[in-house]
C-alpha cells in the first residue's frame, strides 16, 4: 500500500507541476523519456540478471511461458479489448486507432491505457495477494515489459519479472496486427 501511495503521489505532483506551467519544457522531451526508459530497462535487467533463480524459472517454463501473453490476448479479445485499451500498448495502439477511427477514439484509447497502467501501478500489491503473481502481469498488458515491470517484479518476485518482460514484448509485437484486425469490423 505504501508503494502504491508513493507512486500515486509522484504522479499527482508531476501532473500538477506539468499543468502549472512552472516547469520549462525539457529539450528533446521525447529523447529524454526514451533515455529514462532505457535506464529503467537496464536497472531491471541488472536485477533479473543477478538472480539465478529467475533464469531457472524461464528455463523450466518452456512453451508454458507463451500461455501468459496468449491468455492476456484471449481475455482482452473476449469482450474487454475496446474498454481495456487494446492490451495496454499506449502510444502504439492509440496511433493506430487515431489513424483508423479519428482523434477522439485515439484519445479514448490513450486515456484507457493510462488508466490501466495507473491501476496496475497502484493495485499490484492487492492483485498479487488475492489473485496471484500472474494477475499483475495480465493487468499491465504490454506495459508489463517497461513501466509496470518494477512494481510487478517487487510484488510478484524476480522470477515473474522474466515472464512479465516476455509477455510485454509479445503483446507489443501483436498490437500492430490485432488493433487493425479488430478495427476492421
């Protein structure tokens, strides 16, 4: 609960500062965000790489590791894909939806994905406690490979961080195929 409140507090402070206009625009803001994401991935990689137990989980998972992203796709397509924001692939799905259905639908997709990500960041301790470690991975969708990975790793364990990373990568690769397919109907 404490970590969830800290995350919410930082998000709220960032939002308030961003809206206030007191913070100048960062030069090359998109590049800065990518470098922060690279640093995050590097630090998570250090944590996973230093844990031999995490790698043994991956080795023992064999084809079963594919069931995690498959279950997420099936669950999302089972009626919640439009509401859940197309697997949590924020910018990617929003761009596809904007180009195929207009700015309003793209904005709805982006906001849905942001809410899904915030939900995962805040509720992971409860999801893991009451539904198991894979619930947090499913909740994060494609973001389970980047922004929600640290909190998933913290509460689910490093052995599930490897599964989370794999699942997020698979879901991100699927977004360019699934979103246009769904929107073609």
